[in-house]
C-alpha cells in the first residue's frame, strides 16, 4: 500500500498549532490568575520563564533519548503531555493548597510536550519524500503563526462573550486539540532521517565549524523573531497610546499574521528562489524594521516597522533548519535538537536583553529595540560566511 504522507503533514501542522496554544494561551490569563488567586506579578513573571526553561531542558535531553525510544513514541508523548498539561491548568490551581504550584506543574507538563514538538516535527517532515523540502518546511512553520493568531482571536472572543471567569472551560477546549492529534501521530507514516546508528553524535557535530555557524543562525533567527514579538504589545501601547486589547491585536497578532503570510509566500516561491539570498534580503528588511520602530519620529511609522518585522523574520527559523538539513544531511536527531535549543536560547535571552537595555535607558523601549538590531545584523554576516565557506544551496 502507498503511504499517505499527507496524513503525516496534517499531524505535524496540528502539532505546531498545539505548540502555539502552549506558548500563547497562558499569557492571556495572567491578570485572571492575579485576580482569582491573589498572585503577585513577581510570581506570574515566573510562568513564561518556567515554560521556556523547560523547553530548553527538553531540547537538550532529546539528543540522548529520542533515537533510542523512537520518533513515534516521542511525538505521541508530546501530544499526550500537551493535552494533560493544558487540562491540569484548569484543574490543579483549584484543588492544590497553593494555586501557583498547580499552575507551574501544568506549565512544565505542556512545556515538555511543546519542547518535544519543536525537536521532532521538523525532522519528521524533512524525512518525508517530498521534492520541495525548504518550501514544505516554511509552510509547516506557518501553522505556528496561524495557531498563535487563532489562540489570541478566539480566546479574546470567548472572554468577550462568556467572561474571563469561564476560562477553565476554554482551557479544556484547547486541551482537546493535542488529544485529537494523538490518533493522527499514532497511525501516520513516519520515516527516519538517517538509518539507525548512522546519525552524527554530538561530539562529532561539535568538531564541525559548519555546525557552529548553523547554531549561530538559529540563535539569531530566534532572537530576531522574539525580540519584536515579545515586546510588540507593550510597544504598541506605549508608542501609539492604545488599550491593551487593541495593543494585543495591533501588535503581536498582526506580527504573527504577517509572519505566517511570509512563510506561505516563500513556500510558493521556494522552487525558484535561492534560500540564502532570500534570508539575506529578509535580514536586511528586519534591520530596517527595527530601525524604523526605534527611530521613526511618527508612532504610526513605528507601528508599521513593528508589524512588517513579522514579514521579515518569517523564513528565518524554518530557513535555518532547511539549510542545516541540506548542508549536514547526517546530522540526525542530535542536530535538530541542538538547532531547537539554539533557537529557544535566542528567543529566551533576547527579550530579557531588550528589557534590560530599555531599563538602562530610563524605560525607553525604543532603545531596547534599537539594540535588538544586532541580531539580524549578525544573521546577515553568518549567511555571508556560510555562502563563502560552504557554498550556496542546491537549486
């Protein structure tokens, strides 16, 4: 029988939507947690830290166990853990003596699932026998963007219609998404990138200059994307002077829409486009967007720079993965896990640096965003070195 790889794609698409739910839903409830459970902002601030730190640990641990356990077992576990964590987010805070610990336990569970998704889904699609691999990778990662937009819009609509006091019902609805995807990953065809025992070990990867250049690309891709995404709402509120709801919709939501559109656009053009050249152009556009957001005299121009930045960063993360798979075909699971780790590291550290620079500048967020220009600049330099030392992509 011919294998149905479209089912594999559908499962992976839903996997990235699950990751978007895990990353973007809880922040919508921060004020609800504060009002319902009497938590201080210092505790609430720990929730995203625990989420991303757990993902980093899972990325690192995956280099040791994924090949031994197998892709199917691990990716099914990613959906089970995501569903369990989201469901427990609605249950544990109400039954434990300390609601905060109930939230953290739930966050760590679905963050573990999210980390596994990040490590596994890209190599699963890369291993499928599709012709246009970099185009498929870009389209795959667009589903994270649409998931983020869906979570923000549908959750905002639910709260407007039924009130934030019914957040536990919505949480259980979101938990059903990965639960349904358990069946998809249990039954779809899953191939291996390399035969068992042929994938490169971490020690071998560490000795390759190419590997460290690819890691630098991923760090800068994650940093370029999240520096703006994380601060988009606050920037929109402070620069344009709108409410938080409008700020969320005009900032991170518009950013995610344009990022998703850029990934779909590249997936359509990828057969005739040089990926390294396209990423370089996007890097230059990203620099221009950060400079516009931080230096433009008009708040409207600053908002445009913030939004168009989503368009510029769209292909950076999936593009770096596609380049890595082509340049290092024997990298195997270890390489993809380290790439995910590098991307998460850039995404975790860069918003903190932006916030720190802004504080040093007297709370001026524009100065923090001006500092963030360094990330796409380093990415452009890394792409130049990649082409010069290791050649362009195969087209």
